[in-house]
C-alpha cells in the first residue's frame, strides 16, 4: 500500500479536536465537571503515590508511609519542635536507614558521618541544605552559607582565633567570667540565708553570651552583672520562628504567605543584625590590648582577607553559635547529673579530691580529670545542643544526631547517663559494644564546629568550678524533670533548670 506522508488533510466534515472538546464540556453540568476534575486529581495523586512507594529510587528503604507520600507530617513535626523525637521513633521501628520524606533518608550508622559530612574531592563536598539556612542579611554570605572556596578562605582566617595558642591567651578571660558567675551565684545563696534556688539555664546562658561577646567583639553583653538577657541574646527565640519558615519552604508559595504574619522574632532579626554591626564597627575603630577573635582576623600577617560584609555576617553567626550551644550542653549535663546522684557523687569526689583551692582550677589541671571528661562526653550524647545537626544536600542521606545517640544499635542502654562508657580504663562488654565514633556533637568534616576546643574549655571550667564551690540538688518541683521531652527548633528550647545551690562548706562553717 502506498502512503503519502508528506501531506495531511483534515476531512472537511470533521471539526478540529479542541473545538469538539470545548463543545462537549459546555454541555456538561457542574456536578459532572466536578466529578471529572476530582477523577483527574485522584488519578494524578494515585499515580504519584504508586511512583513514590514502588518506583522511586528510594522506594527500597522502609519508613512511615504518610511521611514518604507528603511533606506535611514532617512540616508539622518541625513546627511542633518534635522532629528529632519522631525520627527517633521511626528508627526504633524501621531500623538504621529509613526514609522520612519523599526524597529524604535518615541514617544513624556512624559511617554516615564520613559519607555525608566528610571531606570529598575538591568541589564534591555535600553543601548545607539551603532550606535550613536563613536569608542573607547583607550582600555577603556568612561562614555558614559560603561556597566551598569562600568558606575555605573565611575558615582559614578565623581558625587562628580557635587555635591552642589562642585558647591559652583566652583562658584568663574565661576565668574572669566564670569567676563572676560563681560570685554572683554565691551572692544569691547569701541573700537566701545559705542556699538559693536558681534557674541555671539563665545563668549558663548569661555566662556564655558574656564570654562570646568579650571574645568576639571585645566587649561584654553585661548579662551576668545585669542578671538579664541582653536584647541581642533574645535572638535565640528567633530559631523557633525560623523553624516555622524552614518547614514551609517545601512548599514555596506557603512561605510567601507565612511572611505576612510572622512572629516578631523573625522580623526583629534585622534589628539584631544592626546591633551586632554597630558593635563590629565600634570594635574595628578601636584597638584591643587583649586578643579577641577580631584581632586574629585583622592580623596584617594574614595573606587573605575577609570583606567587611563577610565579617559582619560571620561574627553575627559566631555569637549565636558560640553561646546558646555551650549553654545547652551545660544545662543538659547538669540536669542529667542531678537525676543520677551516683554519677554526681563520683564527679564531686574527683574534682574536690584533686583540686585543693579554687585558684588551682585551670584548663591544664582539669585536663587530667578523666571522669570530668567522661561526664562531658556523655552529657553531649544525652543532650546534644544541635539535636538535628545541620542537614546536607546529598544524593540520599541525612543524619539526625538525636536518633543516632539514642539508638540501641549504637549504644547500650542508650537512654541512661553512663559516663563510664567513655573511660579508657573501662573494658566491660557494654563499653566495647558502644560505637563511640557515632558521637560527633560538633559535627564532622570541613564544615564542622570551629569552636569545639573553646566549647570544651568552657564546659570544663564552668562545671568544675560550680561543683567545687556548691552542693547541688533538685528542689521538689524538679523531680519530674526530663531533658529529652523539650522541644527542638534546630537548638533546644530549654525549660527552666531550677537547682538548689548551697556553698559546700556552709553547714560545717555554721556549726563551727
Ligand atoms: C557545646 C558547644 C557547641 C556545639 C555542640 C556546637 C555544635 C556545632 C554544630 C553541630 C555545627 C554545625 C556543623 C556542620 O554543619 O557540620 C557548628 C558549627 C559552628 N560552630 Fe559550633 N558548637 C558549639 C560551640 C561553639 C562555639 C563556642 C563557637 C565559637 C565561639 C562555635 C562556632 C561555630 C561556627 C563558626 C560554626 C560554623 C563552622 C563552619 O561553617 O565552618 N560553636 N557547631
């Protein structure tokens, strides 16, 4: 049969297709149009569901179906501050590597640290998930959001401020502020006729803010002396609102909508940025005799430079990253110690028998106390200050710190405070079972926490000086205290940690 493909004529009696369709639609009533539309939507959704569950590249990983099919439950959990708890539940049910979103996998095997966060070949590192990053506040990226090349330059410049030498030079400043904390707490006990119930969450937060203010900008925030949060430190409340924004970013139209009625912490963020900018400019005009972070960045011997905008955004990050995290670790560790009197007693015994006078407490002497180090590691495991970690965009995976640290696949009796598991001398089967490399509270790889050593120094000094000076106990109302129940909006929304403090020799002195 000969077929001529070069021309094609519509027979004269046949209407073009679209006219026919419109004509038919006009003859449909509203009910039929609705039914047809619903049929199309349901067919589309069913096809999507079948694809996501059966044919998607991640279909072989188990996980909660509703979370796989839609982002809504993930969003809701983020908004309620329970995301890390839900993911932990799913790991207990489905195992080590699970699917928690249409295109998201969570893995709690320690190898994931290397695979996701570790350094890869140049240009092949997995970047921070932009969904979780806040918008730029000026034209420059901060250390958190910078591209690999810029990050490398910025990180090299500020890393001088976090070297061992720098830490030695910073120790007197740390001691000064920890001394102020102890003195202020002692005043509270005097005013309370020998003992006082204080909220340590506040006192820890004030101390770490003041320290990082002094180290960062060369001037204190004055929280410890004024006994109140500086308006700048209120920025931590911004995280809750920011979680709201992040959660709706899965649906970009919703984000636009949400910005109309955002709570004030988010809109105030620019005011706070302005405040830190003023501090930075004041510092840039003045000279400092004691070294602060800025003096390392501005050192003329550096071959590279940071632009003024980069300094502004990065120092802004440093203040939050370097204060609330350490305050969380202190509050979490103290809370767990008070709920575990045997561990507290062992720590008291180690500190008080090794340090004769308060003045002897310094970083060198504290480095020789193994139980103190073990308590800090275990505190960071039980109460990681960034429980979700900062997610990366990878072909597949995500690692939630909270789930990894609380999994019986990684730690025996994972929900109990057992500092002994970190002691070198401990050779019990429990200790050998633990996959210790799972614990990376400061994260891993080229973008891990730059302030790790400073944070350990603060944790050691503050914990040991409080324990050396005071006897600590929970007042009655704190008996049901449970750190694990607190909500998480990237950082932990800490509830008050009311603790009764009594100067340790108070009873002896009053009897003498
Ligand atoms: C117990 C205390 C702390 C914990 C648990 C902690 C944890 C973390 C975590 C999990 C990250 C994210 C890393 C990643 O995305 O892979 C981070 C980043 C960072 N932290 Fe910390 N941090 C603490 C204290 C500090 C302190 C004291 C400072 C400085 C004063 C600091 C400064 C930073 C900076 C600048 C970054 C960004 C690093 C980069 O992008 O290269 N942190 N921290």
